[in-house]
């Protein structure tokens, strides 16, 4: 029984892993996303049966592609409507071959996956649709899993996916890696979608599996585009961030970097992240994701908060700001300034961006921490209260409530004294 | 190959970014003429035009077996199509590249929509097939 369960789990894992590869290749063969998805689903049904007795084949993705392709073509030949469609599909397939694309159809082609990612993350699709398509088609999540990740019903998510695929077909969103001239911008939007998936998982423990999905996607992007250091940078950024997750909360409350138990950080992830960052530094083609990864690498390198190389972090934020002159980067830089130049300098830097980030809880939290260090207790309390009002997650709100409580406790004896003297 | 509608909208009769002075008008015409020449040279241009405002529109419908006409546009809306191009393009990326040039020339946002079918219904040919 246990053996069956284990084999079943293994099959599910393989399905998820090969889904995107197989769908990507079959879209090229058949020229239609839904048709390719149905063919892969059909091959999975066959696989469940065959693999149970014969075991998982050495090249499962190749097996699925071949089976899906052969069964789909057989099915087309059998129906009249299918014969018509088959002729059209032959045209698609032969034009693909005509373009010098005459590879053996036996297995998945990594170029196909890249094409699919760029199609899913096309800027003509709204961002929710980009994210949903990427998770479903590239990530191999079931419709139900994607739906749960975005807190919508399965039928609502199915509709969303149908609408997105309809637009791809109707508007002829191309199935190809963008031309060199458009690549940097288009790659940025692909990487942002993956990072958004990661952060969606970071905000909510219920959706934590999105973080590993995003890391898996970034890992394949980095492998597929070895000449794009930003893809590697995104992978390193997420690995280094993920390495600290075990220490980031305690009893459902956020634990600040300063107070984290660093022995609970995941050393394997840190080592992999560090190796990627070092390779990026050697390559010397910096970009926003690589710089953010480098900042995380400096944090992960320190044995304690005090031992952190803060001047290095400020320098990296300066560099990052030259790529991304956003108030959020300025906020993080201001927090680092607090460690190199003290809370006074940090407060000046925070005041400069306060208006831009008035609705961002982390800006008010940073102000609260800085004001407390400067001994301005009432202003600090007001800032934490505003932050708690704006915070989106339970862990953040608990942390902020704790800060407010501490300020009140700190304040009590002094008020008592002043009462006594007056 | 597909065909796409690139349309500009007027909001309450005004096309945002439209030329206001004779000098602006001259520069605008120069840009549009150059753009259309480029479209012609590449076989992109199918048709284009500028429309009169919604006040010039008439709606025709059948009611009680007879044809009834009403003054005014079909949709009670602040936005109305002011003009459009119909272009040939291989795919959305190609259409969007032309849309970018149109936006530059007109200084006004445009909507890009693919045609589901074009030509006479009896021919029933999807665009470009």
C-alpha cells in the first residue's frame, strides 16, 4: 500500500515536472495551446496505467510528448472534422519544419519552453493572466492549485485561463523568443512575473508553495538562458531570501533580521546563492535582480546583525538605485544608512520619501524604529500604529502590535516619574 | 498574416493630443503622411479614415416590422471612435510595433483589435488564410 502511494506521488511529481515541457513542445507541433494541453492530459491518463506496471521511463518528458503527439494525430485522423483540422495542423507543422525547425519530435526542446514563457508573460496580457498562465502552463500546477494560490474558486480560475488563452489565439500573440532588440525588456517582464509569484507566496503561509514554484521556474529560466545574468540573479535573490524563512517568524510573529537565530538559516541555499552571486560579479553585467541578490548575499554572509558589512550594503543600494530609482529602493537604502550613519541620517532620508510611500506599511515601520532610536517615543508609537493599520499580513500586524506595546511599557515609568514630580 | 483594427477614441468630442495651432497641424500632417507612406511601402495599409462625431450618427433598427431611425450614436457613451486604420500584420508583436508608430504620429492612445474574419461572408475566409 505504502509502495503504491509512493509510486503515485512520484508519478504526480513527474507529471508536474514534465507538463510544461510537453505542452511547450506540442504547442509548436500543433499550433494551439488548448489542443496541446488536452493531448498531454490524454497521455497522462495512459501513463498512469502503463507506468504502474512498467515503471517510470528513463525520459518521461519524451515519453509523454511522443505518446501525446501520436494519440492526438490518430484521433484527428479518425474524425471528419479532425481530418480537416489535421490538414491545417500539418500546414503548421510543415511551416515549422520549413523554418529549419526539423528536429526529432521525440522529446521536449528547451527552446519551446522559453517560447512558452515569453508567450505567457506577453505584456499584452494583464498581469493576473500572465501569472495564472505561467503557473498553469510552465509550472504545471493544476487549475485547482492555481485557483487556491490566488484565493479564487476553481471555476473562476478556469474562466480566467480560458480568457487568457482566447486572447493569445485571437490576437495572435506570437509563440517565440523575442528578437534581440526587445529581449531585455521582455525578459524583465518574465522575471517580474516569477518574482511576483514568489512574493505572493511570501506574504501568506497558506500559499507558501508558490515560493518553491517560483524558485523552480527561476531555476529553469536560468538554465535556459545561461547568457542572461539577470535570470541567474533572480534565482540567487530568491534562494538567499528563502534561506532565512525558517528564522523569519516565531509563533506567528515576524522576527526582524536583527533578532533572527542565524543557525536556522538554510546553509545549502545560502551556498548556492553565494556561488551564483560570485559568478555574476565575475561576469560584470549588473542589473536590478543581481544587485538585490548581492545585498541578500551580504546579509547571509554575516554571523550577526552587528557583523554585517553595512557600508557594502549602502554601496549596493546606491548602485541599485541607479537602475531602479524607486521610493522603495530609497526606503531600503535609508534603513541601511541608519546602521552606517545613525538614526538621525536615516530619519532625514526617510522624510524625503515619506509622502511617496504614505500607504506602505514598511515605510511607517522603518520610521517607527528610527524614531524610537532617537528617543521620540510618541512619534514612534504613531508611526507603528499607522504601519499596523496598513499591514496586510497577520504576522506583520502582530509584530507591530508588539512594538507599540513595548513603547507603552517603556513609557510607563517615565510618565510615572513625571506624575510624581508634578 | 492577420488583420488588425487600430482605432483612436474621442472623449466628449475631443481627441486628446490633437493639434491646436496651424504649426502643430502641419507637423501632425507631416508625421501621418510619412507613416502612411511607410505602411504602403510594406504592404501594411489596408484602409483608414477619420470619422465625423457622434452627433452625425444615425441608428437604424427594426421595430414593429418597420425600419425606425433615431438620431445619435448607438451607445450612450462619453467615448466614441474618432478614426482608425486597418492593417496587415503577421502577429500581435508586428501589429503592436505599428501601433507604437501610430501613437507616436497621432500623439494619442489607440486600441489594437484583431479581426476575427474579414471580407465577404460568402467567402468566409479568416484573415490572411
